[in-house]
């Protein structure tokens, strides 16, 4: 069996293996980096509230504890007919069962100049280098009006204030901030961002990137010394490259059992997949957490010939966005609350999750 990626669901699988599952099955976990970084804690790490060791999980150590193999590599292609994968280092491995939990990539990187000049946080292990390179740059620009862009700009703004840097972070959004959350939440988060000193540009997409400036659709330009590109999720290239069945965006298409719609011995969870029954589900880590027990159960049942369980995503879930200075915005069932206790709740939830695997 091969587990590709060390995301939320595969961490759960490793924990179950530690409790005694699949004693006669050889399992290999493949990850591009030896650490799995918990993205929910990135903003507070950048703000300086966490150290690097607080936000990451040592995958080889975890694999050693559960007596499975760890391969520090990435999967380039999959041949489902031969049941074989090829890694970036040329390693070929066969499998009888494979699961993908590799997250998403950054969207809109095809815009002219983005790949040459912008800094990306995916893969997630780039977060440490990004923090070190960004904090002291005078003209710091973040592109992306979703949760990631908002959290990162506010955490950088907070940390830079503490360093005595006067130039505000600039946040550029192609539309309103958090536009999928509704007008009331958009107004609230816009006020928070502006009140904390961010230079906010909304409803003006970036059309090209140059060495020290970005060009906007309005004709305006914004100068920068460091540009962070956080424009939402895009599908990993591996699935289309391997000619697997995907949705229109290139995400691995899976059924309610979290299986590939074509190959029964191929599973997928989290941001790298699209659920056939729920094609418009947002990319959010909370789904991978809820998918994890179903994935574990279904892989066990697949190996034993049992009937698989169906995954039903929750319609509502708690979301907490860090807004800097020890504050956060809590969103749940139409309720939105901003304050320090919201960040303390986020800290408790995040720390409790990661401690389970450290």
C-alpha cells in the first residue's frame, strides 16, 4: 500500500496503524518533505506566536513509530493499469492500494511573471523561508482576497509593527474580501483589515507581474520588494499528467466512498480531490479531517472485501481566521465574532490537533 502525501487524513491513518491496524500489510508513505506543516497555524507562526517546531510534524519519526516505510520524494506519474508509480527521483514502486492526500497548489500562476517573481507558500515547507525573506522588506505586497491572503497580510503587518517598520503591507484582491462568505462578513473583514493599517486594493485583478511591480486591470501599478502570491487553490498536475479521471479543474474525481470513479484501489481525500456528488465543495482542511475516519475504514474494508462507507460532508463548519495582535474572526452558521477569545479558541483547536501527531 502507498500513501502519497502527509496531509490530515493520512496522519489519521498513521495514528490508527500505531494502534495496531494492518499488521500484515507493507505500507509506504511518500512525501516531498520530511515534515508536514500545519497550514492553519501559518499566520500565527509568521506573527511570531509559534516557533517552527510548533507547527510541523516529523513524518519519518511518525512512520518509524508505526513501523512503516517513509520515502522522501514526490510521485510524478501513476500507471493505474500496471499499478505502478514513478517518483521524481526515478523510483518505481508497485501497489495494490494507493491513496492521495497531497493538498492543492496555488491558482493563477500562469499569469505573466508570477512564476518568475512571486513567492509561493506551496509546497507548505516553504513557509519558513518565506517568513525570513518577507518580514523586513519595505514594500511588501500580498495578492489574494481569500482566507490565506487575509491571514498572511495581517500577521505580517503585526510582526512588522513590532519590528518598527512603518510601511504597511499592501493586500490586493481581484474582488471583495471573502466574497463567498456573504456581504456582511465581507464588510466586517474589510473593516478589520483597514483598521489594522493594511493598504487594501479590492476589485482590481493583477494582470501581469514584473521584477519590482505588478500591473492591475485598472491600469494602476503597485511597486514591491517582495510579492506573496496567495490566490486560492488549483489542482496538482499529477492526475492529468497520469491521465486519471478528473473534474474540469484537474482534481482527482472520487465517489462517495472516496475512491477514484474508475479505479477501485485508488483513494483520494482533501484538497486534491473533487467529490462527484458534491462538485462545488470548497477546499477546506475541515473536510479532510472528517474524511479521515471514512478513508481508514474504507481502506480496511477494501482489503477485507467488506462493504464501504459513504462520506457525507457537513453543510456547516466552524472557521476561525487569525487577524493579528492575538485576535481572530470566528464564523459559524451565519454568526461572525471578532476578538481575542476567538484566537484563543483557534489556538486551542490547532494545538490540540497537532499534538496528537507530534
